[in-house]
């Protein structure tokens, strides 16, 4: 995903600089968010692989239904963030969009991760010290 992110940044950042059009740089976060959501969804539907579970199952033991809800919430979050980015980019000034991208996006991500942590905390098993 890091290589894909780098590619998207180079393409959209390069297009912004080359064409002197800020539209491309405004689309970059949306493309990244939707790539993340799409990757999670395709892995789940086509390959029957829950990538969130793959990353966290060593630390957290949860029922399948909870893993599926967690996956769906991440897909929904990334999809919604992409839509929200476009709404701000096209309905507000570039300065407002930059502030939203910097502070609003990070703030929403932080709140979302904290809510996920509350959900996961119920399932984290503490290791006994002997």
C-alpha cells in the first residue's frame, strides 16, 4: 500500500504542478481513501480475506461477526472520507480544504480509531505475568 500511495502522490502531485491545476491535488486524498476501501472490500469479497483481521488477530481474539463489522466499518469510513474530501474541495476555498485535510481529516481519523479501540478493548486478552 505504501508503494501505491507513493504512486498516487507522484501522479496527482505531478499533474498539479505540470498543469498548474489544484484540482488534481484535491482529488489525491479521495483516490487514496477509495483505494484503501476498495482493497479491503475486494480482498473480502473476491479472496475471502479480512485484511483488518490479518493485521490484528495476533493481538485480539474476536468472533467472526465482530471481525466482519470491524472490516465493514473501515471500508465505510474510508469511503465516507473520500466523499467528504470532495464535498469540502468543491464547496469551500482551497485554504479551507487544506485546513480540513490537515486538521479535520486527522481529527476524524483519530476519533474513528479511538472508537475502534473501545470496541477492540473488550476482546484484548492480558498476558499473565508469572
